[in-house]
C-alpha cells in the first residue's frame, strides 16, 4: 500500500494500469502537481507485465535534469518508507544509488541513451517512462526513437509510457502507433495572474527585485523567481541582499551549475517562521515542488543553446519563454495552496508567445546524436521514429565533423576510433580530445579539461582555462570530488594515468577538441580571429587579451565577433606540430587597397589563420595582371591615369551609346565590374595602380571599341567643330545636357543651320559667348535664335562691345574672329 496523501493522478491510475496491461504504449497528460511523476511508476510496478510486486522486472523513469531525478527518487522512496537505493534507485552522473532490489531506476535522459545503446534489448527492463517529455530535449527524443525502434524489432513486450503536463498528446500518440491517451484533470489551487509590464529602460534584475520586494510586503509565503541565467540570478541576489530588511527572509539561488548540496538546500521548504526567495532558472519549471511557495515572479525569459551549422558553434541565447513554459511557471504558485503569479510583460503580449518551445533537436549540435545512431547501426537518423526529424544542415555539419575526427567512415558507419569516442560519456569533440591526448601521455589533463567544460560552473567562471583547472583542483566540495572521480575514470578508460597534469599544456590539449577554434590575435588587445574564420574577443584587461594564440572552448554572441568565455593559450610550435596535416604553405598574391599595389607572400595557413608569412617579389605574370586589374575594380577606375584626351575620347563613346546601345559601356561602374577582362592583358609586369601608364590605359580602352565603330567615331562624334571662320573648337561630351560647343557668337555668323553630330541627328548645345568669352545665350536652335532673341542680345552687347560687329541679320553676315577694322 502506498503511503502519502491522495493526489489527483490517483483517479486515473486504474485506467493507466489497464491500458498498459493491454497496450505496449500510452501517453499520459496531467497538469503540474497531479503527482504523475511519483505515483505512476509505483502503480505500474505492481502489474504482471512488470513482474509484479515480487517480480524482477524493472522500470526506467527518465527525468530531464539531475535535480528532478533526485527529487523524484527521494519522494517515491519516501512514499514506500524506504531509502533511495532500495526499491527505488537513482542513476545520474554524479551520485548513483542502485541496489540488488531496485525495481525502479530514476535516470536522466542522457544516461538512458547510453543504457539502451549499450544494451539494445534492455535486458530485465519491463517498461520505460519518459517524464516531462514536453521539454523535448535531444536526449529524450533520441531515447524515445531508440526505444521505439527496439520495441519494433527486438522487444515487442517492452512498455513505453510518455508523460507530460503540457504536450500535444495526439501527435505523440501517433508516433507511438496511435497509442491511447489518458488525461488527468489534476488539482491546482487557484493562481491570480498579475501583469506588471516591462520597462525597457531598466535591467531585468532591477525589475525582478522591485517585484519581489512588493510581493514580500503584500503576500504571504515563499517566492519562486524565474530568471534566464546564472548571471541574472547572482545580480538579483545582490540587489535583494541590499534591500531586504527582514532577517527572516532567506535568498536561495538555484541553477544547474550549483553543487548538489546547495541545490538541495534551495528546494527545501523554509524553516518555521521564515520565508524564502528562490531565484531559479528553468531548472525549477517541472518535476519539482518547493513547499511553501505561493508566489511566482516570472521574468518571461529563458536561456537556451542554439547551434549554428554554418559556423559549427553553439551559442547561448536569451529568448522569450513559450506559453507552455509560462503556464508551467505559473503553476508553481498553486501546487500546495492558492497563490499569485507576477509576470513581467503586458497581458496583451501573452498571445504573441510561441505555444511550445522548439524541440532541441531542431537547434542543437547533432554530432553526438549522429554518432549514437551509427553505433545503433543506423547511418541515416531520418529512418528512426523521431517526433521531429533532425534538420539536414545540422546533420551535414555533424557528419563532416565526425569524419574529420575519424569517428565515421565514408559510408557513415562508426569506426574503431568512433567506438572509442562513443565509449566515453562525453560529447564527441571532448571524447576525441581525451582519447588523442592519452596517446601523448596527457590523458589525465584532457579528462580534467572535459570535466570543467561539461560541468557548468566547475572551477569558477574565469575565461582562462588554466585558472579554472587550478580552482577545480583546490575545490573540496562533493561535486568537485565526484567530477574528479569521473575524470579519473575517463582517463583510465582510454588507458591513461591520472598523474602529471600541467595546466600550461591545457591549450595544446584543448585544441585537439576544437581545432577549428584555434585563434590568433589581431588588431587591438583582446581581438582574435579563429581558424573557422570567425572573430572572437575577450575584455582588453583579461589575462588572455595579449596572448598571440588561443585554443577556444566556449564562446557566446554573434558570429562576426563572439565573446570568448573559455580558452587557453597555445604555442605556435604546438599548433604546427599537432596540426601539420591541416597546415598548408602556398604563395599568395593579394591587392593591398591602401597603397593600391600588389603584395606577394609565402603564407603558412591553418584554415583561415595565417601562422607565418614571408614577403616575395611580385611575379610578372598574367595571374598578377589579373589580380591588379581586380584591385583596380575594387578601388575604382578613376584611380587610373586618365589624360584629358582619353577622358574626352571615352565621353564621346558614352555620348554615342546614349543614342545607340551597340556602342560599348565605358562608364566607371561597367569598367570596374569587368576590369580583369579588358585591363589585365595590357598591364602585365605592372605591380601597382601607380605603375600603370597612360599608354597602357589608352591601348586597353581603345581595344574595347570594335574597328567598325572606331571608324565611325570621328564622323559621328568629332573632337572639334570647324567654325565658319576656319577655327577649330573642342566639343565637350561630358555634360549631361548633351555635347557642348562653347564659341564666340561672331564666329557663327552666316550659319543658317544648327551644328549637329551623330550624322546630324543630335544638335550641339551651343554656349554662345561674348567677345570677352562670357556666356550670353544657350541654345539648340541657332536659326531660331537669329530670328528671335538675337535682337535683344544685340541691343545689350552692342553698347558693351562696340568694337565688334553686331549685324541686324547675322545669318547673312560674314563670320569673324576679330574686332571691326579701325574707322568702321
């Protein structure tokens, strides 16, 4: 008989037992606080298919986090009046307790994935229960896909139960072969929801602290505050410690990187006569009841990892929570009594929240999943029954990385090296680091590094990996001791001793895991570029800021210039030694924009990183001419040595092109786009823009005009106009208004037709000048000018320039370039 007070889930347990007795799969949907996590496994344990109360069949209960797993195991054991490790056991990374009588094993989702991969038949396991499946972690999705595959091909008697508080039960049921869906109405106490809005001028920590202080004054009970991450929690805790005056109020942070003992203290109920403010990340959303909490303050934010396949990096991003997550958080206030939830957003904004958070499989690094699938014997994960198929771009990136570390062969099958990598309970990159370092006698150091990277917060938060390792070694907490024990086991698993571990060698070891993130200093202190071509930076005052090379483990922020969160110095000699097969030496020819000149150098590169370079003489080759021409296109053809005559020649061609598209486009933009095609053949041997001569440019440009058009150019766009006086005057083809002829008006006397070009089709724009070469009229109709406004011009000019002729009818007058003879 189970101990403990009745829970809402009790009403549907008979239905659940009947369903699981007759069906191999089912979905149980029950709201927070219904008791599904602790009551369902105990109830099913009594059934025949599970081996009965006295049988040997075992149940596996999956929880998303270690904290939730410990809480579930402890509560079930207490319900039975036992200690964890008897009927109910616990199997997590840092603290497993399983005995010979254990019938229910509470495990984290990652542990289960390794269990089923190591034993696909799940020997001795009667059923697997996936709790809080709505969180859709990558391990949960993989675990369910493998369990369903095992059920279909190896264990048709294996029971699978998927449970959640907020879940699209019908969709999961279809994945489980149209499995029955059981609903529990649950029992939640009423929770008032108060929308406080968000002031964009204030930091989220300040507004959370304001809301907490207001709740302390107006409400009873303890507070559970949801913040996106550890940094916000620590800053909020600092604000509250300064402003909370009541000595009976305890402030308790709660996040994944904390020691187990600290986490357990945070979730324990407040002592009699005291109140508690628990500042938590999303870790407290599900599978966890903190007694005495009746006030929830929700920032509406969460921090999630997002993987970018194009750059091969996972970054933490702060995002708005989904409606399902917001409801889960709100429900924490009504688990044991009526409560209130303060939301730091406007009520109108609630409808804009996404219904559910995206599944991790859609935004995660899939290298571990792909390697696990290969170990399962599946080269294409899409053939497994995933609720959401893994995205192809992420799979492509993961496959490339696993090929690079020799974990998969060309056909996608797991290699001997891949089996070693998968044998370690680490991400593939870190497992490869440990295995490769062991061959160099550095396996112990590599295992330590893996421990610091995988266990968040271990060794502090310094960006220098060496400092974190030193802090880890000095740490005497239970978590640190557990991680040292694990690290020793990882080292021993690949035949390495956990002996000498020099932190100075950390960079060279770390680079074995992240060769694409080897970084070289550039520009200002703290600025780096990585081998994958991406930028990264540390604060200028950081201990790493002036290192010439780094091996980078963790980054955050944008791809263009991310913030380096964890790295270690690495020597150039170590890079050249370890990655010799990836380093290429070749001669490069580049165009330097500043002096507008070619630069030849012999470059030693590791992907995007220049490790060393040597200046060479620029060769007189067609390739060099092409490079210089491309450079001209970059800086602009206006930088070329244009003579006045050549500029006019180009303007004449452009003028004719405006009327006839058969003429080539010699505009700056057009010439820049195809500079290598027209310019390169004429500048071989030149090494800079300054070295290109006017003759080079003249020949290159005129080669663009075919012979037949060149012959027409003089006739249709002459350089000069022959005036009736016999004088020759240049024509300006550059003006937007058309070709311009500036000429003194007396030289056009006797001309009855307007001067034109392009075979008489286009009139010249006449800028008629006074004897002093000042403009007196602009016209495209000379005969009309003679007959019209000439009389006005004549009247004005005659008195100003009496020594020059101003006839009544200039069309009949003799042209002249001189003043009137004396005495006339």
